[in-house]
C-alpha cells in the first residue's frame, strides 16, 4: 500500500489532499531470501560433488539413460528424491553429465 501512495499537495481538497508525506524505504525482509543459494554454499557443494563423485542411484540412473530408458530413470529418481519435479531436474543434470563425459572423451 505504501508503494501506491501519491505525492501529497498539502491542500485540504483534491485527489492529492492531505499532509505532505515521504514514502518510507523499507529493507527487504530476510524471509524473501529463503531458498536462495549463496556463492559459498554453491562452491562447497561443487567441491564435495567433485571429490565424492556420483551416488550409487545416480550411477544407476545414468546407466538407464544410456540404455534409452528415460521413463524408468525418472521413476527411479522420483523414488529416491521424493517428488517428480526434483526427479526431472536430477535426470536433466545427469544427462548434462553424460554429454560432458562424451565431449571429454572425444
């Protein structure tokens, strides 16, 4: 509502009637940043992934993708991760991993 406030004229009548006021500048709330990935966290996860490699279920999903069993791969990922959205994202990520390994191999 504060964002809609028009410039007041200080007059008693008219569309902009009322005391002259200044819109307050509010800091963004901390709750707005929930779920936002920080650079540090992203970096740490990347290093951990590099060191530890793929999880066993991820290797199995890659094997299914290589054998062109995309639907089965998504179903396995869903079973392990809980939601279909997460599963689709994971399968896309692993397809990128396969593509990069092909590029690195050639």
